[in-house]
C-alpha cells in the first residue's frame, strides 16, 4: 500500500495494473523509456500515422502537472526533460503517489 496525497491508501494490485498498462519498464528507466520511444516510432512510421504513444508514467506526470497540451515534438522534448528532473528528485514510490 502507498499512502496517497488524498489520505486513501493505494493497493499494490492497482499499482501493478497501472504500471503494466501505462509503463511496464517503470522501475527500469530514469523517466524516459528509450526502447518504448523506438518501438512507438517504428510502429507509427509503419502505420504512417500516430497509433502508439511512448510516454512513461513520469512523462505523463510532467504533462499533467505543467499542462503541456500541444501535440508536437517540442512538447515531447520538454516533457522528457522535466521527467528526467522529476526522476532525479523523487523516488519511484513518490512519483506513483504524485501521479
């Protein structure tokens, strides 16, 4: 269980499901999943449209926190830079709680 910021404990099963769905390599990267980026870019190139995203939980946290809404490569680069800073400052458990 992880205590949340709203005073409700978050179950391990929920966290496991969240990580499996959103960022399977969450505990193995430092904010940016380079393999995930490569996989998503290759798939999107093959499909000739955006069909797969590559944001980590930390990148999603950065996007939500700083209201980064524009769909562009510049936003993705900013998101990645912020995610790296978040990962240097907070533990994985703290990131999950903030998310």
